[in-house]
C-alpha cells in the first residue's frame, strides 16, 4: 500500500457503484460500494453503518468518494456529529477540480462551487489538457471561491493523511500509557469539519459573540447549548453564513451533551478549543 498505509474506499454512485469498485479492489485494502442516492441524505444510514462496522488496523485511512450532487457541508456535518464514529478523526475534504470543465457546467456551476467551499484540500486535474492561461484562470477562480483551501498533489495528500493516522496512533498509545490531566494532545492539522464539546453551561452573550466571531471560513455551525440564565434547558442553535439562529424551545431530551459542530475548510482545532475554553464560567 502507498506510504505504508492501508487505504479503504466507500464509493457512492447513482448507477452501479460495484462496477467502479471492482476496478479499484487490486489497489486498495477494501472497497465498499453504495449504489443509489447521495450519502448526505437518503444513503447516509448505509454510509454510517459501513463506517461504524469498519475494523480498524494501524494506518488505516478511509476515503469516501461521493457522487457529483452531494451536499458536502451536510455530509461533513453528519460525519462530525455522529456518535457512532468515535474511532475516526474529524473529516478532511479533498475536492478534485477538472481544469477543462470548471465553471463550464452551466446549471452545475453553482453546485460545484458550493461543494468546493468546504474543502480543506484541492487537486486540479487534467492540467496538461489546458493552456497555461486557462489553468491560471481556474486556479484564481478556485482560490476566490475558497481562499482557505490548499492546493495539493495526490501523493502529497496521501502522505499527509498517513502522517495524520500515525499521529493519532501515537496519541492514542500515549493516552493509554499515561493520561494527561489536561486532556488529549492537540496536533497541527486543519480539518473540514469538527465536533467539539461545549462547557456544561455558558454565558448567553459571550456565546452569541463567539458564534458571530467565528472565522470567515466556517460555512455552517450548529449544536446544543445550555445557558447560565436558563439552567436545565438545552437548546439547538445554528449559524449559516453570518446569521445565527437559536431555538426558542428547549429540547425535551435533557441528557444531550452540549456540543458544537463546525463545517468549513482548514479549521484550526487548537485555536477553536482555546476559544471555547474561554467560555467556561469562572467560580
């Protein structure tokens, strides 16, 4: 396997995903085809089931190749928030941009740009089939849609994923040997979606200011929060673009843990955790 890794792929397609899957089996540790609708909606339970049933081994890397109509933000949000996937890191999104077809898909242009907005990494394919001027225009356009995404080559991206898998294994081993009082160590890796625990209660105005002050690359934020001025009441919240919405009604289920789920390119987990720590009420 490449870079000493064990890559696995879940392949989603509208038609017959098994056809493409068979062509990949010789190159990968495993291939799981999901035929039908998008894994961000109707097929999401099948996707989560495939992920939760995966038997992890050292340096395992799971790739999910989605079909062309997937709502990337919804998929990332679902993966980051799922309580059935504790063995996985936060998701990382690699978008493949076709240099010949980018921004030339007519009605599909908006969808393609929307999918790109949450990517942490971008690979521009078919570069040898376009002029230098066209390539420069594509790169500039992609950067305008998502200035936080990093352009990568497939080999470099794979090496980065292997390094991430290795760091996770080392961190897990150190936690088992000697758990630090301050919690799990943070590493310098930027994700496309994160699920972070919130303090048990927070000051309402401080939390709303925190949501409004999230980095520009945060496309969506949602979760559950409990405010100090309404103890025992947990509410859903979300922020889409610059608009923050808070449910006027508390959740009926009170044992839900406060949590924040963020979707966007190159999210700095360490910085976000530090900002959340500042919301912890002082005695």
